[in-house]
């Protein structure tokens, strides 16, 4: 496409000055220097792929040349490769509010969703058979698997396959309807903590409590919340959770996902993928499977060591970082960006789908724009990197470890320039920030 002609809105001295003051007072601002960023651009796509921590290439060079190149197979023991999934899981645990020994790293998010959903149904069946809390209905069969109807597509695909395998019926619902739909026939509920399109934060404590009151289990997808805001897995009694590590945790493209299994469930966690790495004595090479103790049951096959150790290195940037500070900056950044969009964007050209209420907002802003494909292409050409969800959503992810307030002001100002140069219709919806 031909690039739209730039039409510059008047720069707001007040917004520029406020951005500078907010950056100067930002306690997380020094962390920006830990990342390899193009200072000529604004990177607002950390909700899809986090930026590279500067020290990771050197660490991976050591893995390649010394650990693999010199030590070779000895690195499975001398280099700690074999225990990396649990060790790195324990590093992620504080970032999502989990105690040690409950998170294992490995496989993709999709694979871990499959493990978690099938295991949740099996746990619900076991509770009913044993007359436990989930069997308070007197043993009535739990035939339903409730799923967020707006979930990330893979979660829906996996849930439907898991339902077929376990003989359950999928019930897709709007997240707001989930608590009222839970009942004695519910085995488990699968829901995203943050909606990947709109950035809406769902009520993890409330939905989890409602699931437990109905005798069901709660499985949470944390892909858009891990590393962006406090989660509180242990505090809120979550049963099982999964999350990716290449977004706000900056683990690198395709870095392995993680699986959380609450300690109270580990003795009966029955993975549908009982690989040799999850065996109590993996090197016995026994024909019969005996599950290992703890979250290790969530392992399957040989860990992907190169990407696993890149993630391990990337997690160094979290040392001494408080998630409460990350959350406070995230909310301040998204508030300020929405204010700047209101100031710079031509009236009626974009509208925010991201909730104004802090309790309902993740760490991204989604703007509806009829000309979204052309607008995002032009934004990226001018150094503002967000992403597009067809047909009409502009997504901007705010990673507090390396995004600043001047970035937010510049991104909104360039958006205003692009919108002024792209022909379009007024949406007729209220401007962002008023919702």
C-alpha cells in the first residue's frame, strides 16, 4: 500500500512535560537499560513477544560453546540441565503468586492446556468417587466442561478435544455468565485471566471461588497476565494454571510454557501425557509408568534446553522487582496512553475496548478502528510497533519493565498523525478513556 500522507496534530506541551516527569519519578525506569531496544522506535508488542534482555545472548553462547560444546552430555548433571524444568518453575512461581514445587516448565501452552484440562476432569471424577468436596452432589456425574466463549482459539480447540476424550460436553459462555452457570454437572472451567483481544482482566478470585462452591475445578490461562500483574495462584486457591513465557516474561520466541499444579492436587494429578520424564525413575526404562512426586508429573519428554536456558537467563531481570510496582506502573501507563489518544486522535476514529476500571484491565490497550490494517502498517513504518487483530483491532502492549511514559505519548501522537492521513469514517462511538 502507499503510505498515507502524515498530518501532524499539534504537540501537547503538557503531555510531553508530564511524560518526562512521570519517567523521572519511575522506580522501574532503570530496568529499561537491561533490554536490547531500538531507541528510534516504540515497542508496544510485548504482549506478543517480549523484548530481548541484553545479557541473554552471552549466556546462550556459554550454553552452546562450553556446556554443549565442551561438557557435552555431562551438562545434564554438571550443568543442571535435567532439573531445569523445576528449577526455572520455582523462579517463575513468585511472579504468579505460587510457592515452590508447584510449577514445572516445558512444552507449549497448548500442550499444557491439554494436560491441565484433562487432569482437572479426572480430578473432579476422583473427588466424586471418593465423596470429597467436588462430590457434594452425592456422586452425580459431572458431564460439563465450561469454557470462556471468547477464549484464545487454541484453548477452545484443545478444550473440545479434551471434552471428546473424557466424554464431556463443552459449554461455551461469556466469562460474566460463568459463575451463574456452574453447578453439580460442572467438572471444570477453563478461562483466560486476561482477554487477548480486549485486555479485559477477568475475576480470578471470584470465578475460582464459585467453581469450588459448585464442586468443580478452575483452570486458568495466564498467558496475558504472568509478568504483567499479580496473580495470586496460591492465595486464591487456583487448582491448575498454564502460561507462556515469551510475552511479559521475555523468554524469547517459542520459549517453553509452564504448568502450575496446586500442591493439594499433586498426589492425584493424572497427566494424559505420561512421558518418561514424569516417571518416578526415568532411567530405569521400565515398561510400566509410575508417576513421580510433585509437579514433576507435568513433565513429558526431553526438555528443549536451548530455549529453556534462554528463559532462565531472561528471568534475571526480575531480581528484586515487586509485582505490585509492575502493576502500578502498568495501570499508570495505560491510563496515560488513553488520555494521550483522546488528545491526539481525530474525534470518533478509534474507540477503546479496554475497560476503564483498573480492576478489569490487564496490561494492554485495544482500540477499535475500521481502518486497523492500514493504520497498523503505517504505525510500524513510523516506528510504533503494536499489532493487529483482524478485522478492526489495534493492540498495544505495555510492558512496565521497559516501556516508559514518553513512549506512550509518542505512540499516541503518531497514531493521531496516521489517523489524520488515512481516510476513514467516524465510528460514532465514544472516545477512549470515557468507557
